[in-house]
RNA sequence: GGUCAAUUAGCUCAGUUGGUUUAGAGCGCUGCCUUGACAGGGCAGAGGUCACUGGUUCGAAUCCAGUAUUGACCACCA
C-alpha cells in the first residue's frame, strides 16, 4: 500500500459518482419495500447552482441516502421549472443580441427559439447537482413544461373552472412595463429610493385666483385625474368641498370630494385621485362611482388620453412636464423625500399599477384548508414557528386571490377561447369548439379566439408532487410514492409554493387516489434558512454576492463543502457563509473556515485509514487493553447511534453531523486508535484489527449520507470487497442497548490520562518520559479498577511506568490531583513549587466549597426535598457526597503540603 | 404602523419542552510538541455575572411581564 498523506477528492469524487450511476443505485421502481420519497423543489431551468441550492440539495441528499441505507425504497425526483418570466427574459435578451426583436416574431417562431434555448442552455443546474453528489433518480427527471405536465396543468385549469374556482375580471394588478406582463405581489421588490414630491396647484372653477394644492410623486399622471379628495373633517378645505378644480395644462374640470382615506397631515392634505394608476385611488374611485381614465400604454408610454406628451415614456414625461407646469404657474414647490418604490424582480423596471383583465383563482376556501392542514399537524413544519409566517399569509384578512395569467408566450397557454362575450374553457380547441357549437351551431374554429396569455409558472409547480408521477394520467406510481416524506425548501417560497401544493393536495388527491389515501403532498416540511454573506446580506444573483459554487467544490471537494454548509445551522436558521470572495470572478479570496474544516476532516479519516492499513498482524490473543478498548468503543458506538437517531428524527442535521465529527475524530481517532495502536514497528493481534476495521466500516456507513464520496472511498480501501458491495447500499446499523458502566469507567480513565498530561505540560516533562502514578486505596478506587484492562489502559495512554495503589497519605516528591473522588500522586523527579501547588489546591478547594454550599442550600430547603421528584433529590445527595469527599481530599493535601 | 424571531465564550451556534457535578460544541486564540497515520497534525489551557429589570417557583439560560438592541416578514402616506 502506498497512500498519499493527503486525501484528494478530485480523483475520487467523479469516479464514485460514475460508479453509482453505472450501478443504477439512484433509480427507484415501486416494489414491496417502504417508499421514501422526496421531490426536488425544481430550480429554474435558467438557473445556475448557487449557495442556496447547495444547502437545500445537500439536506435532501442526506435524507435520501440515509433512507436508502436503512433499506427503504428511496426515490428523489429531480427536475426543473420552466420559469416563464425569467426564461422569456433570457430568450428575448439573446434574440436582441442577434438583432431580432420579439415583436417581429410570431408566437410560434418565438417559442421555437425558446425551446432551442432550453435544449442548449437549460437544465445545466442538474449537471451541477451531480458534482455535489446528489443521488437523484435521473431517469425520472421532469420539466414543468413537458407535454404530460402541461396536460395536467390544462386539465386542472378546466376542472377548477368547472367547479367555479376560477374567474376572469378587471383588476388592479402590478404591471411590468418592460416585460409587459402582470406580476404577482411576490414578484415586486420594494426598496427605499429618493423621490420628489411635486406640489401642484389646481385652480378652482369659477374663481379668479383661488387654488387647491395637491402633492404628487407622479406629475405626469395629472391628466388621468378624476377628482381631488380631502379629508371630510379638514377645516382648511371645507369651503371647497363640492366645488370643481381645473387640471392644469389640459383644463379639464374635476370634482373636489371627501374621503377618510386622505391623511390630514401628509403632503398638502389634498389628494389627487387617479384611479387608473394607483390601487388606493382606484378604491376611492370605486367608492365614489368615478370613471377611470388610463393614460398609459402597456409599455408605459403616455397614450392619446393624456392629450399632451403623447408617446413619451412615463419618466421622460415626468421630466418634460415640469417646465410646462412652471410655465403655467401651477408648480408651487418640489420637495425631496424618501419613499418605497416597487420594482420588478426580473426586469428591475418600476412596477405600474394597472387595470387589466386577468384570470384569478378564488383562494378563500383553499387558504382556510391549507391553514388547517398545518395547524392540525397533518403537515408538520420544521422549525415549528414557521407556522406563524404561514398563518400571516393565509389568514382570511390577508389572503388574496391568485392571479394566474401572465402576458407572456413561454408557458402553458390559457385554455380559454372567446367569442364575443362568451368564454369556452376546455382542454383542447376541439372541445372548446364543441362547447361553442351548442350555443352557436354554425361557429367555426377560426371565429374562436384563444386567450393570448400563459399561466403563472406556479400554476404548474403546485402540481409537482403529483405530476412528476404522472398522477393525472394513471395513479399506479402515485399510489406508491405519494405522499412524499419531506419537502426541503427555503421559507421564501412558503406561500408561492408550499401552501399551494398543500391546496392542490386537498383539491386533487382525493379525486385521483380516493378518499382513503393520504391527501397531503408531504408529511414534513424542512425550511432551510437563507444563505447570507459575511455582512449578513442575503445572497442573490442580483447582488452578485454569491460565490461560484462549483469553484468551491473544486477547492474543498464536495464532501468538504457539504460539511461546511451543513455545520452552520439548524433548520430555518440563516447560514452565514464566512469566506469573502472576489465579486468579479466569484472566486473565494480567503479560505472558508467551515469548508476547510470539512476538507481537513476527510484528511483525518484518510490518515486513520493509512494507520490501520500499515499494521502487521500477529496471531497473539488480544491484550487486556485491546479487549477493553474494543468493548468500550462498541458501547460508545451504540450510545452515539442512539443520539444520532434522535437528532435525525428532529431534522437536527448539523447536530447529528457534529456528533459524528466529534465521535470519529475524538473517540475513534484520538482515543480508540491510540489505545489499540501497537508500539512502533510492532504488529497488532488479528482479532483487534478485524474489530477495528469493522468499526471503521460502520462509521463510514453512518457518515455516508453526509459525506458520500470520502466514505465510499475509505470503505473500499479498508478491505477487499465483493462486486456490488458498496458503502452507498450497505446497512445502516440499528442502535443496540449499551453498558453505561463501561463507558463511564473509561471516561474516568480518559480524565486521569488528561490530568497526567496536564501536569507534564505545566511542568515541562516530556511525554516520552515514563512516570509513576499512585492512587490512594479506597472503596471507590478499588471499585473503579476492578474493570480489567483499565489500569493498563491508563498506563499506556499516559505513558506510565506503572499505576500503583498506595495506602499512604502522601507520596514523596509527587504532585497530587483529584479525579472523581479518588486521589492520585504523580511522581516527578524535580523540585516542586510548594507555593504554586498550594495556590492551585486552594483555588480548587474554593470552587468545591462553593459548589457544595449551593447543593447544601438546596437540600436544606424542606420544600425542595418534599416537592422535587425523588430522583432529582437523590442526584443532589450524590452531588453533595462527592463534593464533600473531594473537599476532604483537598484539605488533607493542603495540610500535607505544609 | 402590525406580526414574528433572536439576544448564551472573540466568531458561528446548541442547550430536546424548569433539576445531568454552579452553562456546552466547533472554529479562533495561548502554551508546549516535528524522525513514529495525519502540521490539513498531536497534547493541554484560557475565555461567559446566559441583553437588562421585575415576577412565578423549592429551583430559571429555560416560564411570564416589561425595557433595550438586532433581524425578518406584512401593510403603508399621495
């Protein structure tokens, strides 16, 4: 054997991933085993792997790999989301670079380009997930716009329409003038920006020089004004109520009305009402039955209704209207102020409120059901408090109907056909025509006009847990895999996606699977936190503060990065990625401590492997120390397994990983291997070696879900394997009962060893110099050392000439210490600094006295003794006795020093 | 403005529903250690009146109330 001193992930990771793929270990087919299913939150088909994906998919991979090791039929379905706005924007941009304008293309031509783009660039992110080690069933890769999934979308649309859950209505929506589509509230990002408040005076009709002054951010919209509103109790304007004002520049008269919506102390107290361009104004307009004048085109330019500045973009118009107002002596003043402005998440253009006819899903009953599902724990959230956020979204005061139409081409076209005022909703145009014929027997297909819009992407992703199993066509697979076990996602899409999937479960699972089958799409939801940079800013593409994920994997290995990501936080907690990096190249400047730690961990395990593989074998029987060491480690392993099971059950993945890290590095490498390690050049007995390899192999299985590559590599290096005997499909050990006494006694041996080492350290005695240690004979010490091999273990680990019992009160030229309730003397061949020893003992004594005092106080309290459970009281009594014993030893030691 | 969460060692965080020897981990830090599995290492050590003030309790980091600070989400004034 000739293993390098450093573990090199770059050579092993690709090799093992290819091996797993070749063996088809990730693929799942329904069988008699218990299924364990996860559907991936489909990333945008345009996406590239970022830190959030890495975290999220590492967690899913851990859960899937663990289930697989536990013998379940693990199925992790990957796929991508067609992301209508994002993808269409990318395609438009690419075409523009080629000199092609979208407006010059027909719908079919554009879609041809879009599919071409998708085939060439889309879904890169799935390849990148493989680098991370994701064990998805790639044969099951799905896409939200592929034919079967689109068919499901249309079917659902028609079904909801028939049930009366859909409606089409004129509503105030968020309008992206650049993409020329409606945006959901969630796609609008509000930020504080500098703005100016224009104070404009409107002449009162029939007066010579009486005016009313309003304040507005958007002077270019005055042509769409329909009224001026003041608060009914505002004394300043009482004499004007009911009169009319004249809009400057265009000289149209509008009424002065009252509405309590107007704030008395903001601006001038008078508010222009522009229903077409402000949601609140729209409501005021509705209340007062005012008409609507819309002066903007879908592209955000002034139209004919504006009368002036027609054809100008709204921002250009704002600039140009200023001199016009000044000239008309209508501009009173301009005030700078900060306000929140909404911008489109995708195009960053300022969002316009706009009246438009759109399709909506009636959410009232749906939201109530979805709320109840989580309240009643039919679906459990981790962490639980995420329910609060969920509640604030879905409660009946906040819930809004879901606008599902988008003015785009990339997506499922809305299956609604119009003829005059009639609408026919059907899964195909033939069916729509058949419907139409019932009313208009002579109608032809050409006379039917299909809706130009496509459906919101979430209207396909909300079906994902069912549609990826083709559940809308046949229920064979759905019956087996549905409900999925757990959904792992960020809380930022709790409403977009999680809530809507729950709703779709309510609505469609019973009709597909029957009433007896579980209907919720998942049992648990694990919300990951957001990944933030070292300044705690959310990492996002637009901020450019997310490092290149693939470069990280190259630097630290996928195992190292997985370790680093995971160590950082519990479910729901944000993760701070600690390595500053170059914003331009996205390469990491300084080392990420956490990923480095992961890489170092791999190396540590690698070197433990080298140690074991380097040992020669003897047929001698195992020594007492080796027998005790293996027995101890076996028990300790069971104890660790038990605590791991609990951590995993609660989705405390970082806790589980940390437990394993400490167990492998500390208990296995630093203690166990050192206990059984033969002297330099000496062989090890066959039994102990075999045991050691078995332990190591089991550790690799347990760690495998977290760090799949290094564990697979070590698993194979440990011993010759039969074909198909791979770590990834080995058996996860079940926790057995364990002997607590052995664990405790060996822990005491570790403590004594550490004390001896500490004295060596402080006194400058080399670890190589063997020393004599004496333990005062007492019932406790005799009981402790009854355990065979314990004495020899301490002798080996602390490098002693021997550990001897003594009945003496004090040993010549020795340094005393207390461990547990036993007193030890370490013989040292040097002058002892009596004062320093006294000080040390005194300090220890004071600590113990303080401790005992506290316990005594507790025990002398009758109410404690009477009220606390017996076990707690007993524990306190034991604490007291132990403390008192230690005080006695310390006091004697101090006397002997004098 | 409304709601939620957080505040524990230099940093990042646990602390499992009030009792585990007067608070734990990892990293960092300090000291010592290089022919021996690993310096990407070993051994050991120092570091915290659990944000503050009250309250409940035999007992509070843990429960309650208030205060302060931070963060997030929602709603917003033209």
